[in-house]
């Protein structure tokens, strides 16, 4: 008997799950409450995958043996509540994909830093010759990778939305980079619920597995002290003296079970304490998988970083322009500004996510010579920062923001786009915002 698989959502995750499901012999049906692009409709039909758009047909759902929920579908939506009341099994795409591969899984989550850590881990393992794929919240969906490839290892960037619906997913190595308030609209405005979602990455790990965590993060420190965890814990702390991973004199030091490994990180191109912690996590993962120190060091030296994350664009008249458009929350912007050592021209603003900007005040008082607000509603930013720097200017255009930054900056200054806000008031997404910034800088 063929099992019927219904997938909610026709995004990248849902389509990947559909392709894997079809390959594994399931009767697959995709349901999306929004319209489906014509090219995607044609593709699904060619693949023999049934679909519907603009609705969720309950009769189809009722006939399903189990349901995969795309991460974009909120857990508190009416359709999900109804299906759970009917006793339907609902899982995530990463759960489904993990059931169809025997590869060693490395799962990386956190509010900030997970993309950089994932990309760096993948680079180190691939450079070392391992048969490794990268997937999840970055690149192709995990399910599509499993359908099309046969990797021995997967490095997975995993969001809280993807973790919400796991049941047996168990990475051999898990990482939590940090936990700060974000996406609370999806978690009943409860930070506790968001924390629980992130911690699900550890749910099925055993004592044979490893859990790497940022021991400098106050939320993680508190949670881990209380939790009874299955995997072996490896703390990451720049100044750690005990067993764990630390950094000293341009070296990453990994201490574990009377074994001490030192990796030269002097030429790692990314700046800031947060990026050093990302490098420590990636180096430790590689060390656990027996990649040599020299290979790790070589990969660290040649890592270029992820787009829109402290991305150096150009230096014009001795002024450095940096694109950190991915900084959509206070924590990310805090780390960005903390890593800047020169006088700062800060471009900030967008859709506020309930931010408490007071956390940034000490650094802004010390470093910012000019603040340029880029958003439709800058009232909260104005009330916090208007009297903090010499120059405070509001604008609703990226090109104008960059031109103002050019006028007010001087040699040895840094112009930093680090918005601390979502992008949807003036831009399609953070990528669009970052690309517009880069184009405006290049057109100066």
C-alpha cells in the first residue's frame, strides 16, 4: 500500500520534500494557500506531483497518512490546529529528510551567527576532502539534497521554525551560537517558547553525540545549568580556562579529555568576537571529525564570509563601507558595532521588531559620529538616539542614505549599514536592502 504524503507550502522546503517523497514511492500532494508560480506549476505536473493553490482542502488532508509542514506555515495557524485535533502526524521537512539518509548530521542553530558558522564548517570539511553537503536554511533544502545526492556528511543551518516539528531528528554534532529575542510573533510573544524551540536540536542526541554552545551567552548559560542533557557538552568561550574551546594569542585552543589542540587563527579575515566564536565552533566540529590542524587553519585563512554579514564593500577616500543588512535584530547589530574600532557613521532602521535600543546606547555614545535613519517610521529610533550623536538624519531612500554618509564621513571612518530591524517597509528583503546599499556605494 502506498502512503499518502501531503505537504503544506510550495516553497523551497516543500518542493524539496515533494521530490524526495516521490523518489521514495509516496503518493505526494502539495497544498499552498497562496498562488503557485506558473513555472513551478508546470514543474510539479511534469514530476507527477499533484498540487492545489489558493486553498487547503480538508478532504485531502484527512486522507493523508502524514503531513509535512513547511517552516513558513505558523504552528498556530487554523489549518495546523485543526489537523492536530484530528490526530494527524505533522513533521518538518528536515525530519522527513533525516529519515531517508544515513549520513552524519551536523545541525547549527542560533539567533545570530548560524549562517557564517554553517558556511565556514562546510568549507573546512569540503577543503579537507570529506564528501559533504550544505543544506537547510541555506542553499537547497535538506530533502532535495537527500533526493539528489549521496553525501556522507551534511552541515545543516536550522531555524527555530524548522525545529518546531521534529520528532526523531538527531544530529551527531549540534551547535547553538546564541539565543536572543527574535521571531516572537511566531511564539505567542513568549521568549521562553522561542528558547524551547531552539533547544529541540538536542532532544534526540545521546551521550555519543556532541553539543557545542556559546558559553558567553547569558541565556544559554542559564538554560544549560538547569537542563539534563544527553550529548557531551563543549563550551565555547574566548577566555575559557577550563575544559572546552577558547582563544589566546591568535590561536584557537580545544581542550577535551586530556587532549589539547591548538589552531592558528591569526589570518582569519572576519573581525569581531562573535566571528571568532563562529570560527571556534567550526574548528571544533572539524577537529571532532579528525580534520588536521593545518587543513583547518588553511580554510580559516581563505574564508570570505556570507553576503550581507559584515561584508566589506569598498574603501572610498579612506572610508570603509560595510554591508551588514542581515543584522535584523539588536543582538546582531550590537556585535557589528562592537567589532568597529574607528569613528562610525551608522545607517539603521526599518520595521521595528519590538527592539529595546537602550542596549546599544553605550556603544553609540562612544563610537557614532553620525546616525542615518532609513525607514518609514523612525520615531522610536529618534526618541532613543537623536541627542546621542553630533548628526542625526532621517531618510527613506538607500541612495540618499549612502550619499549623506559620504558627505558626513572623513578619512578613517567606517560607514556601517546594520539596521537592527526587518526590511519590509522599503525593501523586498534583507538581500534587496544589502544589494541596494552595495550599488549605491559603487555609484558614489
